[in-house]
């Protein structure tokens, strides 16, 4: 839709594209290859595969846009939990699960289970926030999210939780493992041509929402994971790196993580 903002964005995009072509002296053949790559990305994409997003992500564009958006949104407080990119695998219809329930519906043989718990609090007053929702999703040990993998039952490794009256949440999940982003398409081809690996460090995705607070889309990263300093999609922030500890006396999980989430008032 035409608007002053739309004109501003398109005018600037066009100017920068022209500058880019002049700077590298882009040839017709090279431009044709670029167009073929865009078309390939479009052809590959469906509800389970967002190749356009992957291509943006490997050049850091989603991370940059995330940074710009939330810098603007959170001038009021630097105390809140930092954001990180949504990524291509969020599903909007996560099963609502009770506090303490597991997201694991099919346990892979090579998996470690973790108990993750903590409090959602007001970033300034530190008062607990009751009834905040926490969506979480993660890949299995084969590197695939439920919707990418016919072998996983629906709702495996994802869920939506609500904090109790003390602002507390808890769930069991897989201790996350590093895995490659899908690399059999144009994003993978580009990584290969640039001698880059497709791996992401072990992470869990979160979206936290509470009435009267700024929404948080983020990821937490396992401190012991490989690829923390060379994530293929540039999403790692120091404050989002967490330490899983051994857990005793719980036959459901050998690992645990206490993680509090700090929300900025609207
Ligand atoms: C991307 C993000 C993810 O969290 C993931 O699991 C795979 C890919 C991405 O940003 O492209
Ligand atoms: Fe992910």
C-alpha cells in the first residue's frame, strides 16, 4: 500500500541497490545468477520452509532488523531481557501445557533432558508477573523442528506455558544441541560459496507476552555449545548465554536451568 513510509523505504532501497551495482560493477550474467537464486528461494518456500528468510538470515539482516526494532521499542529500560530473531520455525498454535509439563512427546535415544524453570518479573520493580505466556520451541537431536520432520508427533518439542501467581514457570525439554540451518537450497548454496558452515549453536526459542509489558521474542544459548561465536545467522548475544547445571534426584532430567525473564513495562 502506498504511504509516505513505503515511498521512503523503496526510494532508499533503489538508491542503495544502484550504488551496490555500481560499486561492484555488476554484470548482466551476475545479475541473472542473482535473479535465479531469488526464484529458487521462492520455488522452495512453503508453510514449512521459509527460504527467503533463511537467505536474509545468513547475511545478518533479520538480526539487524531485530536490533533496530527493539532499540527503538525499549529506550525506557535496558534492564529487560534482550531480544533475538524469531527464525523460520515458530508455529502460532502451540499446545497449552501445564506448569512443569514436558514438551517432549517423543524422546530421541541420544537426547539429554533438562528441567527449565524461573520467574517472569517486571524489569524495574522485579515484581513477579502472573499469567504471562511463554511459548517455547526447539529442534530435536536430528536438527529438525517438529514441522520439518514426519517422524515427530505434532506438538513435539514446543508448547505454551503460563506463569502462576508467583510469576513462576517450569517445563522439561531436550537440552538443546547445535544443528545446521537447512542447506539444500539457495541459503546453503551461498554459505558453501562463501566457505561458511551452516551451524547454529544449541538454543531454545522463547516468546514471552504479558499484559502491560513489551513482548519479548528471544532465544537462549547453551554456554557449553559449539558455534556461539560463529552462529550462521548471527543471533547470539552475551546476555542470552545460559549455563545448564547437573540435576540430582529427578529421574526425569539430569540437567537443569534456572532462567528469569525481565519484562519492560509498555
Ligand atoms: C534460523 C533460525 C533458527 O532458529 C533456526 O533454528 C534455523 C534457522 C534462521 O534464522 O534462519
Ligand atoms: Fe532455531
